[in-house]
């Protein structure tokens, strides 16, 4: 699949990032919430929240394109320790969001390969993430070389209790 591009995202891309984040979230995560995700989106995907994340020197955002159309984004935390490892050793893949139409066709694998290469260039030895235990993403990450190494529980009051569990996963670079 050579029609994929993953490009750095800056504050100049804020409106596009916000549009993709909201659409991808609606495509995949509204079932988690009593309010359909309204609280989460209002807290994490406002212009102010995204702008603050985009200007954080420890964070790197990338837009994912298919045939020159934006279809997703990555959020990476450059120095984020995992239990048993230091900040300097670790890169967290905090978000890999794709629109529904871009899911299941190999773009996610491209994004993982990109993330692993980015981690290598940053001198990291571990890439880690948290995946919803109620989603197909755990299988996707296992298929792409990640192993389960822990669990996490979200404490968002608006989230349905049955969906608060997450699996912590890691992969050596």
C-alpha cells in the first residue's frame, strides 16, 4: 500500500486534527460512554486541549493520509516511562485513531511500523500503549508484535463501568 503518508502535525493543522479526532472517536468509541462520548470529546478534543498537546515538547502528533485524504492521526509521548523502564527508554503510543473507512485495510500496520521507526530514531528501546480491553485493538496490537504486560482501570465517571478496563502492552524496538 504505497498511497499512505504519515506527516508531522503542528498547530497549523489544528482544525484538521480536531476534525479527524472527533470523527474517528465517533466511529469507534461512543459506545463506552453514558453520554455518547460528549464529555470526553469536550474535555480532550477542544481547540484549547489539542493546542496545548500540540505545543508540548514531549508530544509528537502525526496525521495519516490515504491517497492525500486525511484518515487518522498518531499521538506519541517521547519520554514516558513504563513500569520497570525509564523515560529515556520508552515511547508511549497514546493514540492511533483511524476513521472507520480506513480501518482494517493495513493502514494501522503502517502506523505501527512508522511508530517503531520513530522510536528507533529517538533512541528508545520500548514502545508501549494502553488498549481498551473491550475492543479489537488488543488483537491488532498482538498481531503487530506487542505483548500484554499489565492492566489499567479508567476512572471517568461518565464512562460505562463495564468498559473501563485497559490492557497495557509493550514491544521492544
